[in-house]
């Protein structure tokens, strides 16, 4: 018989409170050792994806099996983190903590685990399939109370499954905290995003959203150090700090009024978010969040965005007491410098629609607008009218529109080119993890670059909404 949800959550929080006092004082990484073997291997490589000790970046590590089909992976961790294992077409998520020794056996695509905290990974192996197909209903005509029932059921089912897992497995306090924070902040993120998602799908605001709707913000803390490293927590903070002026209950309005003196738009704005975060967040959460904003700012590109981010970076170095957050920001800056105006555009060669190799260098003497896109990317398709405006205004000029698709599905790529009548040169990069996407630091779509006739970067475009300005930039370079 399942226990009431409220008591389950309280028990989980109380059980981990003692450990949290110790965890909050720790910041230095410790090594977790992952060993394993592949039985009857069909490939000599296994790949692991993981989060950096600073919880600011994700990385991948490819390991080659030894002569006995084994591998060893040493991973520095500060707190418990999920790790993704990829072998051939099989994939599994497991959890490691500082000092862990986790052993993995992969056989016929299935993963098994042993070691002191192996129960965490065994539970995750059940959690994933249990909720893989669990999705909220569409937002078309989805009214407030129906949505709230759906999203509360979504959270309740996960906590009930976690409670059942604690009876079946010996789950560590670190994993319980990780799962608790992830479920709570993903729920809060869904609640925060509902008004916008409803508006986008239905074409109008939902007038039934009352001030009391936002009282859910009183249920979870804004500053929660144990939630650092969960993707849902950063997304939640981003949505909260991008707050628009809303009709709120008195309790929540007081909280929001203490942060904002003017309405803030939904568009990502580093300057506003950075400054507001300094007012509202504190402790390690503040510097972790600010560092992530700076990394995103350097990666998003555009000369104006770069200059703005650099000014905030100078401020961050003065106020940040956690040196481990400086290194990843500096690394992002170093990479961004390679793609600033005047730097050589990275060379690449990809196959076009006819299967013929096409290189960027073939277009020396012409200005090139590089457009990284995909058939499944709705913002990419929404940008097509602006691209057509630019093409129309530059007819007869030596300008090449070079479209680089990240579609893994070749048929979907070809279909989208025909369906939307996308003009220009077309090549395909076969997904995110390719040489060209890494060279141009493409982390979101769409992404645009202007390359001059000498093969030097003119600019990285954050958007193409101001077509006149883009056309003027192209004209000046001719």
C-alpha cells in the first residue's frame, strides 16, 4: 500500500538532512573509479558522458577496451552525478559519488552493476524505462486545473517510485537528494513554463490563470545548494529570473517585487539575468549560476553579446570566491576568441544533396552566410522568411547561403529542403557531435555566421531579425 505523498517527501528530506550539512562544506573533487567489461564485444570502444566537477559543463570520454575486453575510467566528482554509458546501440545511466568504485558488465546491450553504491544505478535502470513514455498531454486547450492535476500526478508518481525503490534498494543519501531535487525542480519548471507554452500553442494568453497559481513557488526554495548539478534546477532559475510582470497573489508578488523594478521579457538577456541573480541568489548557487550564464554568453556569439559577456566576466573575477568556477568560464572565453570577427573561419568539407563533397574554401571571393539548422528545429523554420528577405536584398551580390543541416535522418533533411523550398548550398553534418559543430561551437539551433570573401569571420549572429543590419554588414565587406 502506498503512503501519502506529503509524508514520503518529508521522510526523504529528513533522512538526508544530516548528510547535507557535510556536503555543503565540500568543494574539492574526489575520484570515482568506474571499471567494467564487455562480454562478446562487437566494438572496441565505449563512451561515457558526464558532468564536470564544477557542474557547468558536460563532457564525453571514449575508452578503448584492453585485450581482455575491460576498461577503467577515473572520474573526478564533487557530489553525486549521473553518468551516461554508450556502447553500440545500448545506453544506460548510472550514478557515482566521490570515492566510488562501480563495476559494470555489459552483455548483449544490458548493463549490470556491482560495488558499494551499485544500488543507486540498479534503481536508475528501473526508473528510466518506468517513466520513459510518461509525458504530459499537449497544451492545446489544456486548462489550468487539468494541467495542475497532470503535473502533480507526474511528480507524485516519481516520488512514490522513489519511496518504493528505497524499500527495495539501499539508496545513498546523495542519490536521494539528487533525485528529490531533480523531481521537484522539474515540476516547478513545468509549472513556470505553462503560461508561455499555453500561449504559444493556443495563440492567446490563458485568462483563467489566477494570482494564486504562482503560490507553488512557496513550496521549494529558490536557493538550494543540493540541487546544483541538476539540469532542472538551472532551467528553473533561468525561468524565474526571466520573470515577466504577472498577476500574482500578494505573497508571491512581494517576493517578485523585491527582485524586479521593471518587467523583464522572455528573451534571454545576460545583463539583466546576471544583475538580478546577484540580487536574489546567494552562496555557491549564485556563483555557479553566474558562471553558467557567462559560459552561455560566450557560446551564444555575436560581437555585441561577446563584449557584454566579457564585461560581466571582469566583474565575476572580482567577486567570485570559488576558483573552480573561473576555469570553465576562461575555457569558454578562449574558445569564443577563436570565432571573433577577423579570425579565420574553420575549414570543413561535407557532402551535398547529390553526395558530392563541398568545402567552405570553395567560396573564397564571396561572402558566406553559414546557417546551422535542422528539419526538427522550429525556430530554424521560423527564420526562413528573414533569410528570404536577406536573399532578396542581396540578389546579384557575391553572397552564398550555405545551409548546414544537423539532421541524423537524411530523408528528413531532404524532405525539409523540398517542403520549405530552402535556397542555397545544402550539406549535412549528421548530428551534433561532429567536427564542424565543434569547430563553430554550435550548441543551439539555429546558429549563423557571416564569413567574408577572404575566409575571415565577419560576425556570429545571435539572430537574423534585423535583416537591414545584416545586409549592411555584408555590403560593407564586399
